[in-house]
C-alpha cells in the first residue's frame, strides 16, 4: 500500500499555463478551492432567497423592490405570488442542501486537505477529481437555469414528493420543465459526488504515507472517509430516482403516478405507479445525506478543538467508532420522515427505534467534546469560537430530534415549523459553523495569509446570537401547530403567531447582513491579510508540515514520514507543548496510536 | 471574551426555555379521546429534552469559563472517568431515555393505528384535491356509492365523480364542503386523494394523516368538545397549499342531525 508505484500513480508534472493551473486543474487543492468558491456563491444565493421568503412571510402583501425583475410572472408589481414563494423555497432548500452543505465541508475542505493529511501528493484519480468539480458546477448551472425558463423553477420543495413531481405542468407552475431541470441537475450532481467519493476512499485507504496507519489519521480524514462511503451508497440511489422522474415526464412512464388521478377535471394519462416509492427512494438517500452534511463538521470541530484545547480528545477511537456508527445507522432511520405518510404504521414504529438509538453515538461525541474541555488549556480565537458554537447548536438542534423520533408526537409536529427549526439548527447552522471554523482555521495554510481576528469575532457574535434568534422560535411555532411551506398564514389559529414571524424575519436579515463581514474579511485577507507562518496554530497534523501555501505536489518532492499520532498535545518537546506527526523527535507521551 | 461567551450560552439557554415553561405559544387544546396519550408523551419528552438541553449548554458554558485563558504551563487534567465513563453514561442515560420514550410511546401510536374502529363508528369520506377538501356522508342506506374518476367535474359540483343516476348506493350520498360530526361519537374517516399528495391535520383533534394517491387510507377518532375547528393541508400540493382548508364543526347529536338533514336537502 505504501510502495512507490502507488504514489507514482497519482504523481503528475507541475501544471503549465493559466487554464491548467486555475481552471481545468488536476491539483486537488485548486479543485478544493473551486468547490469552496461554488459553495460561497451558492450560500449567498440561498441566503438572499431566504430573505425574500422571510420578508414575504412577515409581510405578505409587501412589494419587494425589484422582485419583478427576477421573474417574468412570479411577482407582478413586486408582490410575490403564492407559487413564486414555493419556487423560491424549493430553490433555497435545494441549493443549500446540495451546493453548500454537501459541497463545502466535504468536497471543498476534503479535497484540499485529505491528500495532505494522509501524506500524498494528490488523489489517485486527478482527472476524475477535476471532472467531479466541473460536473458539480454544471449541475449548479442546470438548477439555476430553471429560474429563467418557462414558468420558472419547480415548486415542490427540495423533497419533490410524488405524484406532484411527475404529473407535469398540470400540477402547477414550474411542474413541467422546472421539475425536469431539477431532477437533471440533481442526477448530474450525484455523478459529481460519486467521482469525488471514489477519490476520497482510495486516497484514505491506499495513499497513506509511511507511518500513517489508519489510527494515526486525523479525525477530519476519518470524517471525510466515512462521509464518502455514505455518499457512494446514498447518491447511487438518488440518481436513478431522479432519472425515473425524468422518464415519467418525457417518456410516458408512470413510476410514481397511479391511475385515476384527476387534475383540472382531466383524467391523468398514467397508471401503475407508486406514490410512496418516491418517498422511500428519496429518503433512503435523504437521511444519510443529512449526516453527509454534518459528519465532516464533526471531524472539523474535533480537529480544531483539539488544537485549541492543547490536548487530544478523551478517546480518538471512540469518536471514530461513533462517526462510523452514525454512518451505518443513518440507513436504518429514513422512515422517520414517513411516519404519517400512509406507510404501514408498524413500519413507523420499526423506524423510530433506530432513530432514537442514533442519539447514543451522537451524544457520546458531544459528551467527549465537552468532557475534553475539562482540564484543557482552551484558546479562544474565531476558529475555536465557531467550533464551540457548533457544539451548542448541535445540542439545541439535536434535542428536538427526541420529539420527532416518536411517531405519536410526530402526529402533532410533522410538517410544522418544529421540523424546520430542528433541521436548520442541527444541520444547517451547525454545518455552516463548521465551515466557518474550518475557514478561519485553514485560511492561513490555503492562502499564506491570516484572516482578521477582530472582524472574525464580530462575525461570530452576530452569527451565534442571530442564528438562535432566528431558529429557536421556529420550535415554538411548531408546537403551536404552525404548518410549514405556507406562503401566507390565513388560518384563524395562526394569526397570533404572525408577530413571531416578523421577529424572525428581522433576525434573519440582520444575521444575513453580518455574513457580509465574513465575505469582506475573506476577500480582503486573501490579498492584504498578514502573512501567515507555516504553523500559526502550533498544530500537529501533516498539513502544517508543508510550505504555505503548499506547492503543487504538497511536500515539495519530499514526502514526510509519520512518527506520531495526530494529536500529541500536552507534551514537552523542542517546539513547545506539542510534537508534529512528521517530527522524528521522540518525546514522552501519555499514549501513542501505532 | 471566553467568560462573556459562557454567559451568552447560559442566557440563550434560559431564554429559550422560558416560552416553553410559560406556555407562551401553547399547543391547541386537546378535544380528542386519544389526545391525552400524545400530550403525556409530549410532556415527558419535553422534560427529558429540556433537562438534557439545559444541562449540556450549562456544562459547556461552565467548562468554557473555567478552562480558557489558563496559564501556558497549567496542567492538563482528565475528566473524571475519562472516555469510558462518558460512554457508559451515554448508554445508560440516553439508552434508558430512548427505550422509555420508544416503548411507552408505542401505546399512543397503537391506540390510534393498531386499534380497529368501533363497530358503530360513523363513516365519513374525505377527498383532498387541489385545493379543497370535500366530504361525503353515506346517507340513509349507510353505503358509499362507487367513485368514477372520469365523471369528476368541478363546474357541475360533481367533486367525487358520483353517478347518481345509475349507481343505487350513490343516490342518497351527501356531499359537503364542510365537515360536521357529533360530539363523543367515533368517526371512521375514509381518505381519498384526487390528484396529488395532501394531508389531513386538525391540531385540536391530535390527528394528522397524509392522503396517498392510489391508496385509500382510513383513520378513526372521537371528538370530545363542541366547537368549530380548522382542517388544514400539511402536504405540499401546489400553489394553493397555504389556503387549502375546511371547517370541522363538532355538534351535539341533535344539532348534527339537523345539519345533515339540511345538507341532504341541498344535494
């Protein structure tokens, strides 16, 4: 596994020319940065969509200046139509889940740092890797193109339930071409992810440098490895599901449409299909997907916290085992999205047990994080603040899972804002905090410059308090029975809740504006930030052994040898209270992974 | 900054708990026979989740406060019990909680889904279609006539596709845009989807069930309080989803009988 030929397989000559260096690059680091840039564009698009949605929810008849320019029919007189709200909502969810939460923590940072952390010059299939980014980019373009075609994007939500997703434009605006473009975009995205997963798995298993046993891999490498295994199996199911939807639209099939459906007094020309089949296929992918979104963040938080606590976690192996347990269990729980779907009620009970059980490895990870803080020498900087913020958010979002895991309670909370609050906190905000932590932590290595700490802290405070102000109230709305995916609240029992929505909208816009501080810091620091030393955080893993930023082959032709496990902190060495993995210095350690 | 962060976490945790403790935006009141089982489950879960939430946030905050800004040579200490202790604690605490909620929670679910409707439950059919609910009562013969999808015609108000000329059982069927039921009488609700997925949700009744095109599902429930409630759609069905609702009136038996007579006369 460590012989020269394995390395030679992914050795390539230094890139020549602008296109090869910066556009169609085989270099995993450039590909990682390209993914990051894509996720950055996507998150700002997704955020602006959420602002427009929230403005409409707080003030339904508000004319939002310029909205008529975004859509031909969606906002006459700048006032949003009901269908346009749903279309914006669908695009918000789809863009955020796929092009931000799956892309940034995994594809962006994973591509940049996994090969370096295992001690490789690049991934084993650089061409597939390059293709994976450009395929993902094409998927993004296809998705966004639906804004500009026909009657706009699909309005069926990122979950695209059948048979609405398959009946065509009779179902509503955007349900014809809009659905086909959505499904095509996601199918293309799946291909990109499969190519990426292939690279991540083989990098981890085959390209580890001498001395880098599996147990000596940093927790980020383990998180990316486990995520890529999940991605391989989950996206492999979503892709054919999307193809079946497209066939129902263009080839006259009826995979998801039963007979005897009547829309606008017209009997629909379909028979033999199963509505629930889509839900099974989608959620078989969909549940592992949310762990694909969060597991890299768990690795990143572990990695950053350890560095800033100046001590390893209480157990390296337990964290790995728990991330793997979460990955495996994630396939057994998907039916909790379908408790009241019409699925056999016995199946609902069956799915609820693993859903409750998956709490156990998640709790162990949180307890180990918190327990490791005890007796540590915690350093507070922007990266560690976001890592700690992740823990707080993950706990908050996680406990609401206790409710939703029980079918009887789900009768009350299904399809309410309680669910929306749950997944935004536990997945969206937590993962985004992981992305921020990773950015502030690794920016110096990626660019050779430090980000501004003061602006970083301002960004953190506004985001942390702001995110709680936005998403905690969602739970209260849900308990009161506030149904989700409503473009306006016309029901009598919902009227007392409208002031809460107004508060949330204001919090959302304020928190969103704070993100521009991050964007400014990112761009300004890229060009004018303080020059960064090779190892500004006094960290141990292999990425801190490279020049800054790393050259095209990462280690300048001299691959390191690994002598220590990834988190030897709290020791006494010539460098201080830590010894780097690639350092041959022998020090007294409490425990060493071999 | 570390201490301020710790305080912020604590303030946020307490502020989050206050609306729950004060029931600022409470669940709609329960008007059903089975609802108390759900509500009890909810309270137990709220207590357990609430304690876990507060404890985790507080301990996180305390540790941030205590262990940041320590001198460079401060000794690194291990949490008492180490990883092993925490793993055991997680299995014991969360495991018991999980088993308790899971096992006791089956009672509420079973009472709704694994109990057949009473023999004298009153059958009502509800059809969900973009973007309205329509209801059908079987009339004096107690039988629902067959549905013919090809006959559905909204402009003629033949919402269900009934052939009242040729189908004997359809002749006395009563179709309404509002649902009414007698109080304290079990209802056997037959659910039919006309076009796409919808859902039937009445928070006060503690009932939510999706309609599945191609599957005719049923639920049963009993309302215990006279009043007027809203039935709302919770499964995204198109642009009119937010406005898809119907009224459920729970009447005394006498008032219900009068209502049904009036509806029959309007057919």
